[in-house]
């Protein structure tokens, strides 16, 4: 192969690589929603506490992530135990910036940590954005 041809091929490869990179970031909305659904529904299991249950312990239909009373108590004394898990569908209680801080650092807008039994999640930035996108989308149903 001539040096010129090699050079042309190399720069074409670099250009294709650059195009791929710019297409990959930011992730398309549907990918973020899919990732968010996976993190919320399959990993974080947010519904366990944030979706109300009926008297048989089944999730109440049509109330997915609508917020719920916490139906179990700690077996050791815990002074700070939250009686209610607030609504997550649409995440009405937080701005985007507040939600991203909360999901990545565990700090609420007032700087405090949520009370147990809310788990102390530390999502990375990309996953926090995916969780937020998914929760916002739940409010639009
Ligand atoms: C084991 C129960 C439980 C699970 C699982 C859980 N939460 Fe919570 N969550 C709570 C409780 C209880 C609170 C309220 C804490 C408080 O009042 O201090 C809360 C609070 C929150 C808040 C703060 C809302 C506000 O208005 O202050 C957000 C946001 C939140 N949870 C998101 C999530 C997400 C996202 C998931 C899943 C990835 C999740 N939670 C899983 C119990 C839970």
C-alpha cells in the first residue's frame, strides 16, 4: 500500500471514530429510559417501598411509584425511621439538579440524608440521569 493510501485510510478511520463518539454522547433518550427502567425496576426495586400495597400485600394497580406508607418496622430501635416513601412517579418533589445530587451523593436538597429505610444509593452520573429520565416519564402516564 502506498504511504498516501495508508494516510487516507487512517484519517477516514479517525473521522469514523469521531463520528461514532459524538453520536454516542449524550445517549439517545430511549437508551436512557431503558437503562432507567432496568435500574428502578430490576436493581433498585424502588416500588418495594414507593408503591402502595393492598391488604393482601399486592401492589395497588395504577399506583406504580405513587408513594406509600412504609408497612414494616425495624427490629432494633431506630430514632429516625421514615413512615412514608414519597411519590417517585414524575418525581414532583425535586428539580433535575436536586434529583441528580440526591441520586449521586445521597443528599437531599436541604443537605440531609434521607431517613431509613431509604437505601443510601450512589449512582454514577450517567445512571442517575437514566433513573431521573425514567421517573420523570412515569409522571406522564
Ligand atoms: C426499602 C424502602 C425503599 C426503597 C427500596 C427505595 N426507597 Fe426511596 N425512600 C424511602 C423512604 C422511606 C423515603 C423517605 C425518607 C425520609 O422521609 O427521610 C424515601 C425517599 C426517597 C426520595 C426523596 C423524595 C423526597 O421527596 O424527599 C427519593 C428521590 C427516593 N426515595 C428515590 C428512590 C429510588 C429512585 C429508589 C430505587 C432506586 C428508591 N427510592 C428505593 C424508601 C425506599
